[in-house]
C-alpha cells in the first residue's frame, strides 16, 4: 500500500517536527544511559509507555520507574497511559515527574473531567485515540487538550507495522486543529520509521514517537538523525 498522500490533502505540521523516542525499546538495565542517548539524539521529548495488562495485553511500569527516569533527565516526560480508568493514578504519575499525561479516550468514562484533573495537577493533558477510534471523540474537549496522540498501531507492543489507513485521520485532525486555531501538538505513535515518517508529517503530525526506529537500532543517535532527516523530507512526499 502506498503511504503517499495525495497532493491536495497534504497539509503538513504547524510546529517544527519534534522527536519523542519511546523508552519501551530501550535497555531497561540502564535507563540513565537511555536518557543520555535521547538527549544526545536531540530529542525534544521522552515518551514513556505505561501499560496495565487490562486496557492493553501487556504490562510495563508505574510511577516508580517514571520517578527514576525523572531523576535521570531534564527532558519533557510524555507519559502515555495505556490504562483502563486511569483517574486514581494521575496524581501519582504527576508526583513522579510526568510533564504530560495522555489518556486513551476509550479508557475513561468522563473524558473532559479527566483532562481537567490533569491540567489541575499542572501537567499537559493529552488524548490518545486507537486506530479504530474516530476523531469525533475530540469534539467537545479541544479546549482542555494540549496534545492529541494518534495511534498508528494497536497499542500494547513496540515493533508493530504502521497502519497506513490512519493517515486519513491525521489529515482530518490537522484540518480541524487549523480550523480551531488549536495550539497543541498532533503526535503519532506506532511504526514510525524513516520510511513512514514523511507521510506522517505530510498528513499534519508534528511530534513523532519512535521506539524500535531509535532505541531498537545499533546506534540510536544516528538513527534519530536519520528519522529527523526523513521527516524533514515530508514536502517531497506531497
Ligand atoms: C505502543 C506504544 C508505542 C511504542 C511504539 O503501544 O504506545 O509508544 O513504543 O513502538 P514502535 O515505534 O516500535 O512502533
Ligand atoms: Zn506510546
């Protein structure tokens, strides 16, 4: 399947494109070294994947590990909560040092209230959408959302294949964000690599999560540079 969007639909990002290496593919025996690599790679953000074994069929880590990462780096900690009913845990993740807390629209009952709680805790509220979730989930919460995370794989594991049909949703969300003059970030997560990045950016994403394409490579710093270079070629993908 071609990843190339049609010229008419390519809109591109509003902000300069930023990289968010996902710690999920890093060496967990040395998280401090992983943080150093992300810093040396010029990452703008560090992406932390919290999985609960319920919302997704995998378990990762909780606030204790986020706190250890916090003590290892000053990078913005972008915490992606793949957690069913995350409300009771939000304060603990914020105390641990999360700068952004992103919840799945599918995992909360009162999305607006959850986003308000995150803002009250002093973190950036984010909404994540599974590949099969429509963008209408955002309809009444744009004003309390600082980031929209668009999953381009079904969440739960690193190293999965990019779901190209989701590019259409990225384009729609970018158009809606422009229409509303919304100042937040559109983040894409899952299967982002130098091959898929130009189409992702051409569709309007400005924050790229990458696990295997960065930490899964022999030289993560060089891999991040290659990804950034590919992302910068998005105009060529139009
Ligand atoms: C998957 C996680 C991702 C994951 C991406 O559920 O949300 O952040 O680390 O991994 P890659 O980049 O390998 O697809
Ligand atoms: Zn993630």
